[in-house]
């Protein structure tokens, strides 16, 4: 990963069961640090779950509002407001899944989608793998390819130039520097890339850099700026869009869940578009793809190119890219529940103690 070594692939799934035994699944962002899933699982079990027991809702947003009412000050006090956002996001997704499964409807049916599939793009392509991965993903019909850059030793321009040379006509390179540049560095690095026409530059500055810096960078380059995996709240997204952020990238497992992303799509200023960020298991990936399916031609959903059995196996073979698109589940619910045997394998595996512990501790 771009922020350092990732020795394990932790993940945290939330299952919420109603009084009749119908379940919904959601994902809470926990890619790192290595035991982030354990930490958040314990918080859910110890602090959040007691507030869910016996709660009633018609729309998932009602439960989000209830939990915010009851727990926002608590999480402010313990300095974990963003962790609370991650947990709320996973719960929102699980409630969408539960409500749809209970109603016997798929997300696509419920939303009245004319096409039950979502455009996808290939992401996290490492410099060492350009020659293998770009042609492969182009052969799957994907037309946008995102590269990790930002590390001097790789030589950013050289990487982007090589990638551009591998792209079929009409397809695009995007770059992601993971908040690693200062304003001065970002200006010069993007200036160096302009003639290669990246489709967007993701997180060229830290998400919490002053709005004036974002505005200055946006006005200094022709490359559209993107970001969102570290932005929390509709007001913050809109403020960023108003100073020039063109591609908003909320992560359904980090902020807002499905409800937040759909609300943001309605609230964002003209000229901005919403391309969901995602990096995790098939549960959150399907939720992210569902947002893109609603937004149709104006959106594309991030799908990692790297090996990750939590994405490719855990819920069965459901994240399959054809003609650049991924089909949404056709059965009742938002997501496809994990395959029980595989879930048990991951929970009991050498590499996934935290999931096992979350399960043993009765997280549901
Ligand atoms: Mg990124």
C-alpha cells in the first residue's frame, strides 16, 4: 500500500439481525493499522451494539440519527469521531441490506434502476506491474486505470508516461499521491504531468489542508482534482467541491454508508461528480458499486487490481468485471452475504485472528 507495508488484510464486517432472524451485512473500514478491525469490533460490541438492541426503523438514516444523538459526545470525548463515522457507515450498509432482504427486493429493483450493473475502474496499479495489469484490465473492458505515485524514488512522470503508452485509445490514466505532497510539491508535480493528461489527480494534498490551498492548486492546473476517502460529512465535501475538487470519492465503509453517498450525490454542486472510493471486502465493494449504478454514466467505482480473497472469494464469485462493468446482486438485499464456510475459514485462519475474535465475542 502507499502509506507503508500492509502485512495482513484485516477487515471488519457487521451483521445486524432483526427479531425474526433476518440478517443484513455491512463493512466498517479497517484496512489498517493491522488490528484496526479488532479495535473497532470491540467498540461496536462494548459501546454501540447496546444502543441497537430493540431499535426500530423504517429508513436506515433513522438509526444513524439515533446513534449520533446518543453517542456523538462520547466519541468526541474519547477522540474517535472518525472511528465512529466508520462504524456508522458499516451499520448503515448493514441496515440497507437487512431492510431490502426483509422486503424481498434487490437494491436495483428498489431504486428502479434500468441497468443493474455498475461501471468500474482499475485501481492501485503498482509501477512494477504496469505492463501486466493495464493490458489485462483493458481486456476486461475497463477504460480508466489509477496509479499510485508520489514517491520520488519511482519517478512520477516516468511511471505515468509508461502507463499512458500501455493504454488503449480512448482510455485514461489517473494518479493518486495519497495526501503525500505539500502545495508547492503538488504544483510542480502536476505541472510535470499535465501534457500526459491524467483524467484526475487524487489526494494531491492532505484532506485537511486549508481550503485556500486546494483552491490555489485547482486553479493552477488543468488536471481535475479528486478526493474523499478522508473527507467526512456533506458540508465538507461541498466545501471542497466549491473550491475546485471535481471528483468526490466517499467511501461507503468510512463515512455515510449508502445513505450518505446517495445524499451527497443529491447535494453536491454542479460540475462535481461522485466516484466511490473502495478498498476492502466484497461486502463493501458491492455497496460502493451500487452507488455507482444509481449514478449511471456520471460515475465509476474503484475496484482494486490486487489479489484479495476477501473481495474475490468471501462472498462467492460476484465481483466479476465484464465490459468494464460489474453486475449488482439480483437476489433480495443490498449485498451478498459471506459464504459461511469461507467466513469460518477466514475467521479461524492464521491471518485473521481479529475476525475470529470479533465473531467469538458475539458481534452481530
Ligand atoms: Mg486514494
